[in-house]
């Protein structure tokens, strides 16, 4: 059995009594060493989930464990980059990295952090307040990677970056993760930036888990079918279907052979995610070893 | 290499040669501007006090008795009038004394705003809490480092102030029971800013935004300051003196109440008896100790509340 990076059971988070819960009974398991994309529409609970895993929030109900510990006790082993990349504006880049060293004395790897900063052509003496959004993202990621985390939680990490920097930082991130076996959990609503980088998917909608599991297994469980509008898909689970004229296109979870009436293709990650986003009522599918998660 | 050093919040243990480390370094570096401003203010105040000490003798000559023309060893009044050192001495000592008694206000606003509120507002507190330090240790360092700096600063300035005041001539430096003189000449001078620090930090944790927290910190300490000033005379039992006829209390007595019993014609002649309640000079230290105790208790309660609040909020 592989080790578990994050395990959530009946995890709920509510901000204020009157408001809709940000997370509502989430359960999933993420094996260590995977690179997981957390996707979902705005307000789906992605940021809340990452904050809970980072030990910054106390769940209203349920539990979340990271690396086999409570998040608050696993602080030293995880790194977290919040969506707004908070950094101290009055510090220089060099002092920001020194802060990482001073606050993580047992783990800090200065070479890694300095390399990421240097790749962005950042002046170590520049004050953080003078940096652009993308440059701040780079410093925040350098701070996170310099800690040598076992679990890296990134909330919308690439939003401020230009395409070139995004590509380069993503490559650096993935190389680093592959080299050290770091588990990376990355939230985004730009599905394209995750394609090719992730091997696990967690799709959230309205605070619930919609899809969870290894990406290839999730993709294999779905088929994109095209056929005549009067043909029946009743035997299968239809995630989403669209009719154009006399033709119907649908994303289905086949429960058996589809028959010759249908043209089938394998969906891409983007098609899989978009179909589920367009059909919020589609049933959830979990392929993440539910026996262990259903505590 | 230094990577093997433990992350220590206490500056006292295992200090490596290159100055503070870990959270202490972080707190001092983040609030370097405030530290510099504080040190400059202390240096300026100390320089002024040294100057005051230097002109102290001249100032006392400017207050001496005089005669016109100079007789019996008394200097001539024209010569005494010509001495301006006494006015300079009074004005600057008064300024330093008042400033020292007001340190609590900027400290509370800074603690609520820059120290805690801004970190919670901008999310940099979450940055610290996802490094290898727990929120409780973060708050401990945030309070301990400024507390040490404040105590050293106000304590030092207090001693220099007492030295510059020399014989405490009330004509030059004000009576001991004047609010700012009282607060700037004893342990209260050290206790008040610590209460400001704790109350400001608590306001920062409660409001989580810099500007409201700074305002609330300032307002709460203003209330504390005024309540204690209002009720200071009740912090220790007063002395009472009753005599037949009338009498006067010495200047060093802090008068609270006069009760005059008149004979048949009130306001005319001599009163039958007079009764006065007051704090003699000897009550200075009991009053100081009680007030310092109250203020430190407020500081301790606010600190405890801040830690409990943080613990309740964080997992």
C-alpha cells in the first residue's frame, strides 16, 4: 500500500451559520508522490480545502490528515502558497529567503530557493513591494520549495505568470517534485495549465467531491460518444449530453458495451472537467481507493 | 553550518555569534523601522535629559530667593531674573516626562496595526504559520521581542529621567502627584507601555485589520489611562488630619478633601475645626506599586486572551 499524502473524511467547513458551507462532507484520499490538480468553479471550496490541509483552518466537521498527521502538527513537512501570495512588502528578496531559512532551520535548502529566484532575473536586493505579481509568485514559490516540503499545497499558483514563466516554473516545480518525491496539490480553474503535469484529479463542486482519483483511471472511465439523437444511452451513466439537430454528443460512464450506434472517443482532461462543470447534477465518481477514505 | 541550529524564539538560549536567529530575527527584521524610530526617540530624549542635568544647577540658581539690592548673601533680583535656565529646564523636563507617560498610546496603535493587524490583513501571518513555527510561538515572539525592547528603553529612560530631575524641586519639575510626573518617575513608566503592547496585540487579533486595530488599541489604552488617572487617589487609603482651628498642609501633600467646621458665623473669623484628607509624599511608593500591579495585570490578561483567541481559532 502506498503512503497517504492527504486523507479527508466527511470534511465540512462552514464560515458563519447562515452561509452555505464552503465544504460539505468531502472524502478523498491522495497517495504520496502524486501530483494532484484540484479543479472546480469559483466558490467550489478549493481554497478552503487547501487551507484546511495547511492547518490554517479548523474544520467544522470531519477530519483531514496530511502525511499521516493532523495538519497543525505536520507544519514542518508541508509548504503552502496562498492564492494572493502574501509576502512582506518591506523585505528584500534576499531577506525573504532568509526568513524562510530562519523559520525552517532544520529543512531549509538555500540553493533551491536561490536558483528559482535567479531564474527569474530577480535582484536579491529588490524590495518585495517593487516586484510585479508574477515576480512575487516566483519568490513565494522559492520560499515554498526552499523548505523542501514533503507536501506542497499551491492555491492558484500560476495565475499571475506570463505563459513563458508559467511554463518554466511549472517545469521547475515538476522536476523538483519528481526528484524528491514531493506530493504536489495544485488548485486552478485553468484546466489547460494542469494538463500533462498532473496524475491525479480532484474535482470539487459546491463544496462536494465530484471526481477523485488517478487521472488515467478517471479518463478511462469516461467516453465521449456521438450518435443519432434517438439512440438510447439509458444503460449508462450520462454525465452531460448535448443535442445538435439530429445528432447527440455525450460524455458517459459506460456500464457495458456501447454498441455500434455510437462513435466513441477518449475524452481529454479539459473535456472531462468541462462536462462535469456544465452538469452540476451528474453523480460523483471516486476511484481513489474509497475503502480507506470512508472512515 | 547554521542549518543545524534549533529555531529558538528566546533570545537568551544558545545564541549564535551572529545576533538573533529564528523568530526573533524575523520579528526584529520585519519591524526594523519601528525599532529604529524607537531607538532614535530614546537617543533624543537621553540627549535632552543629559543637557537638562548639565543646566540643573544654573536652573536652581534661577529659582533662589533674591533681594534688591543684594543683601545677606541673597543675590540681586535682577541677576536671578536674568537666568533663563530654569524655564528651559522646566519646559524640557516637562516635555520628556509627559512623553514618557504617553508611550503607551503609540505602542498600542503600533501593536494593533503594524505588529498584528497588518499581518492578519495581508495574510503574511499565514505565511509564518505554514513555515515550521506554530501560531502560538509566532505570537509569543511577536510579543516577547517588543516587550524586551520596550522594557529596556522605558526602564533606561526612566533612570536617566530620575537622574536629570536631581532633587525633584516641585517648582522646577512639578509635584509628584501630577498625572504625568507620577507616571514617568516610577515603575508605572515601564508597566504602561507593556499594557499598551498587549492590548494592541489583542485588538489586532480581534479585528484582524491594521487600521481598525490601531484605532481600537489606541482607544482602549486611552480609556485605561483615564480611568486610572481618575481613580488613582483611591488606590491607597488616604491620611486624615483633624485639628482645632485651621492649618495648612505642606506642598508635598496630595490634597483630596477639606472639611471646615465654622462657628456661629460661617466664613468669618477662625473655623472651629479643620479636617483634611490627603496622600502624603510617603504614599508615592504604595500608589506606584498598586497601579503598576493593576496595569501589569491588565497586560497579563490581554496576553492570555490573545493566546486563547489564537488557539481557539487555529486547529
